[in-house]
C-alpha cells in the first residue's frame, strides 16, 4: 500500500511538491552519460507544468512518471505521486 492519503488539497500538493524536489535532488546525485541528465530534468519540468495546469491530463502525467520510473532511484517518489493522484 502507498503513503497515507489526505483529503486536504493543500497538504496533498505540499507532499507532491516535496516528492518532486526529492526526485530533482536524486537526479542531481546520479552520474549520467551525455545529455541524459538534461532529459530527466526536462521530463521533471514537464511533469511540474502538467501538475500546475488547470486541466490535469492524467494520461500525460502517467506517461511522464513512467519515463522517470526507469531509474530505480526515482521509482519510490514516482509511485507516491501516482498513488496520491489516484493514477
């Protein structure tokens, strides 16, 4: 089972923002070849933009998270975000 869900929108979005920052920090810590790190930052930025949009496209968010989950280090926080958003 995933993290405890909250019905308070403010708390939920604070949790998601925290997990997003953790993902950013994890990407920072990973040694990538070539431009791969830049690709992960771009996907994370697109995810952040999608989450901030007025009309959330769950399929797009799911696809972005699937890309990020390719790295085992990011999988836990991606799962938390998916669980929190009922994806």
